[in-house]
C-alpha cells in the first residue's frame, strides 16, 4: 500500500475507535503508531 492508501485507511479507522480512546497512551498506540507504520511502509518500498 502507498502512504496515501495507508492514511485513507487510518481516516476510515478513526470513527470506529474514537469512543474507546480513554488515555493519551491509547491514542498514541491507536493513531500515532498506525501513522508511523504507514510512513515506514511507504518509505521502504520507494
């Protein structure tokens, strides 16, 4: 998947999990780590 596709997947994923994010650590794990993974994956394949 390209970086753009990974970000689109993240955008679709957010509404499903936003009500369950209770702490800063949960938010980081669910959103930021997903973003970092999307960036890393797209960089590796370029």
